[in-house]
C-alpha cells in the first residue's frame, strides 16, 4: 500500500472532489495548500519515489485505483469502469471549444433515467463532471434552461453530498465561502422553491465557528420523519457555520423512556448520516436543574402547588390564581423537600413557575416546572423522585451546554416567552430561537403517544412497522434514505404549515430505485392458470437474460423455458382463442384452446403454440409467466394501506374510531428461481406488479420469501381509497 502521497494545490482553489474521493476510498493524503501556487495551476500528487501526477481527472483515477475494498469509485466491473472513463473524458471535453452546452444537454438526457452517471452510487465520473460544472461560468449561465433540468437535479444532489460538504468544511474552502457561497445558497433555493421550502433564514448573531445547535429527541419511541427533518436541519446549520451539533436525549419522563428507544434513536441518527459532535442527556444535568428549582423558590419565582390537576387546569383556563400562589418561601421549600423525597405529600404537589396568570398567552399562566415520578429512570434508577418538565429543562440545559441557536417546530412558538423567562430568571445567556413548520402528512399521526397506541393494541407489530412514519418503518418499507434527505431538503426551514401527501416522497424514491433495481417475475397462486405450449421445448431450456435491460450492473438471471408454464388468472381471463400475445423475455404465442370451469366459468387451463418469428411490437398484450417447475420460490406479497382512515387527525380524536382495521393485504405467489438469491433489504421490481423490498429471505422448508410492496407515488399503492 502506498504511503500517504502529498497533494500540492493552490490555497485559492482547493481540489474538493479529489479530497472527497480520497475520503470515500479511504486513501490517505498529506495535503499541502500553498499560497505561492497560482489558482490556475492544476493540483499535483507527489509520490514517494518523486513521481508527479497532475490534473483533477488523473488524480481521481489514481485514487480510485489506490482505494482498498473495491469501494465503488470505479463502479466495480469492467464495463462500468469503462463507462466511468468515458464520462471523465466527457467532463474534460466539456471545457474545450464550443461543445460545453451540447455535452451538458447530452448528459441531461442521459440523467433523465439515471440517478448517477454510472451505477447506483457516486463514482469518480460524477466527481469529475461535478468539478467541471462547479468551476464553470458557462454552467452558471445556462443551468436553468429547461433542457438541462435533469442535469441541474443531479448537480443539486452532488451539492448535498455529505462527504463533499464535510471535506469542504474541513478544508476551509467550502461551497459556503467566497463566491461559491452565493452559488450554493442559490442552488438550495432553486431546489426547494417549487415546494415553498427555504434555507435562507436569518439566524440572529450567527458567527462562523461559534454556532451550536442541538437535536433533543425524547427516548419514548423511535425517530419518525418529523424528527428526521429536525435532525437534518440542525446538522445543516451547524455545518454551514462550521459549528457544533449536539444530540441530547430529553429523558425527563421515566414512565415512557427506555434504553431500547435510546439505542434505536442512535441507530436512526446513524442511518440519517448524522455526525454529532457530542451526545448528551438531560439527566446528566438533573442535579443542576434541581438546584435551579431551589434558587427560583428562594427568589419567589416558583411555588409548590397541591391543587388537584383538573382544578389546576380549570383555573389556568379561567385565569384564576391558585390558593397556593400565596405560599411563603418557607412553605414552598418545605413542600419542595417533600417532592424531592417523593413522600405522600410530595406526590400531591407540582412546582409551578410564578409568571403571569392574566396573560393572553396561556403558556405563561404559571406552567408546571417539576412533577414527582417514582418510576425508575432508565439511567439514574431511583436516585431522583422529582423531574423537570421539558419546558423547564430545555432552556436551562440549552444554555448550560452552550447552544447558541435552538431550531424547533412552530408548535412551540407560544412557549418562546416562557423559554426566555427561564433563562432570564436564572441569569443565563440567551439562546436564539428559530421555529419552522413541522411535517404533517395525510392519514398519519406523528404523535409518539398515538404511535405507541397502535403497537399496544396490536394494529402495528412494532415501531418499525412498514405502515409507521418512523425512519425504521419507512426504510423497512423500501424508502431509500437518499430520497428521504432530498424530500426534507425540499421542505427547507420554511414556516409555512402544510398537510402533505405521501406521493411526493414515494415519487422521489421511485426515481432512485427504478433505474437500477433488478426485474423479476411472480405469478399469484390463487387461480393461476396452467398453459401447455403444444410446440414448446421437449426438455427445459435455460437462457440467461438481464435482470435490468437498462442497467447491466444488475447482472443476469436464468430464464427456464419449458412446454408447461403458469399465467396469472387476471391475465388469462383477458385472453381469447386465436389471439397472439407476447411472453416476456421469450417471444410470441397464439392461444389455441381455453378450458373453463363449468359452474364458475373461470379459466382453468389453456393450450397455445409458440410463434417465435412473430413481431412482439404488434401484440397488444405482453404477459409475465413462469415455468411449471418445482424450483420456483414461494412468496408472501404484502401490501399496505394507511393505519388511519381520517385525512387529518386531530388531538381530540379517539384512535379507536379512526383506525383502519384492514390495512394489510397478503397475497401468496411464486417467483422465478433467481429470487432466492436476494436477501433482506434488497429492492426489486416484479414485472407488471410493482416495486418490492425483501423483508425476509427465502428459507427452503422453513418460510417463504416475504416481499413488501413499495409505493411508487400513485394513490393506488398508498392510500385509503383502495379499501373504501
């Protein structure tokens, strides 16, 4: 293995794509930015023996070849590697002469059906072409032309690539500095403008290198899509300003919180590509928060109230001061001691901030700050008997941990004055707040309490149920994390509140999986129709066919041809004697005889003759089929509907009244023998049936292969209308 070559380049022009390729490929480089080198001089790699390699394209090829573990920078197989070289040459040609726009239009047309230039992941071909566009004035001038829409979409995606952004940030020459800052901001705006989202927000007193954001999930469930937006936005602005991101578990309610949820939230954060600078827990600060409570009592800013809960709520709504509001400091400290001890009297009490009971803002009418809870805490056990509310702990710990900007959803807007009151009363540094709209989806709840209800009542199998809006549920259903990130990017940090359809997210997902996923065949068991090909092969013929005709890297599968085959009943019912049809991946045949069941009239079998010289373009029906053989793979096909029948779920809704009790449909089928090679998490398309993800692999004699239907952006695949 080569020892860390030295990369020489101008400090005015950092070779970001070269550094990104090295990071992706695990190739160690010693970087040497030199102010004495002109920005026009190409970057150069100096090897141990004195050999020099110059030019971005050459450096990318060198790094890809030097990379260990076949990381994919050269896309693996010989054909794909050849295509990588082709696109790198095209990238170099784009900057020569007058061919720039012509090449861009050619690439845009190609990208209309591809996510990346080669294969299903970023390669040095993408990095080379991205490098040319990023540094091209011509691209800036023509990028918004309609004919270049797919190229602009690809370019935007590259701009969002985590490795490129991390490398840029680390080397201080990122897209966020100098003129490229404006270009990057403009790219984001163009990407999200059609959806009303925006990242152009005014973070008060945001100074480069000093911004600290935090993502504070409560460990009372798994992360859902709303949490994903919050997490990614916080990371985005932390990295934009070269600051820090803290993931802090808001573990202040031991009745709901478990280690299981902590572990899965961390797993979800890793799935989302979050790279926090610190992981903390509110429970780390319990002692300081309790000291804060004592201080507030001594200063007359908090009192202990033993008013029954229902009466307390009534008084707050009607702006009636509690009788306990007049307690002396001594009485409050004594009752506070009862709460800390968790004794009988303490359990009757709650600590309340003394704010303004006459305020038009209900959140300022002496909200509860501390409650007793004798449930063991998942981290501190029974050490504490009293716990702060979120509204009490959050502003305190934010200031304590050095958070500078708290990004949170607009549902907390009414509580901003309360947030700042706590910091002011404690003499803490003010944390700036930016609120943005939460994600709201049709026929969906993002309330963890309500999601837990579905699990507890058996309507969902777990928090990773494929009908759940959780990160794990969506991923299990076949959602690609790249699509989720792109969708959230489109929403931006806007304050506009919308009830969103799921179709847009699943359409983005289809765009990613369709070009690269393998195609397979399945026939449903119920009513399947046996067809005898009168002139079919006497012996079984095995033919190798591509698993995806437009994507050679998907490989091949074996198509077994024999004189007896199966058709889906739905297809067979449409056939008539004398009609010529096409058997996909084989050729034409003519239906000679159809046999039906007397009482029901259903088609049970038929006879046909192959006509392999027939024109496949002239037939109206192209049919999927399977050989009638024992090697077929048994399948369980699962499709899903929404768990909720009401388009917009209100807080007061009783879930039992709106739950969809028929939200899962199971179909038994058999698939081609090559399906057995797929493993859990693999995505595929069943020809003429839809996209699926493997939920459980095939185990002969133990279980069938379980495939979950992936919505494709059409209501047919994801909507209550099917069950209405």
